[in-house]
C-alpha cells in the first residue's frame, strides 16, 4: 500500500503489482478528483483492471474503486475517478490494491 500526503497538485507515486503500474497524477477539490495512469508492464493485454483507493479524511476513510479494460502490453492508459467528501478535510489518498485480469 502506497500513501502520500497532499501538499501539491502533482504526485509521482507508482504502485507496481507485477503486471501493472499505477501512478496518481493529481488530486484536487472539495470533490476529490483522483487522476491516475496505468502502465501494462506484462507481456499480454490486460483485459480488465480495477483500482481501489482509500481517501483518508478528518471524518474517516472512504474506499472507492475505478476500472477499465483493454490495456495493451507496454502501453499506458489514463483515467480518473471522484468522490464527494462533504465538509471533511482531505489528508491523504492511498492506493489500496490493483486487480488485473487477462482472459
């Protein structure tokens, strides 16, 4: 699990699973927008992926996920997800886990 403290708008956090690497590129706003890239580091196409994020706030931790498909070997895809944290203050975002499947 990789965590980072929110101190600027750009992050260079990479989580490597053996088959894919996740990099969170930015987090912003009252709605927490998480922009990330996934790089396929294996020899076959990732047919499906699911990334779980923990959003740590003053009110507790919220776990969300995002998914996608068809990431060719050696390529990178970009995506984003968001969550409303209400009046809570944001302290950090953690990549909890990454699931990848090749059929």
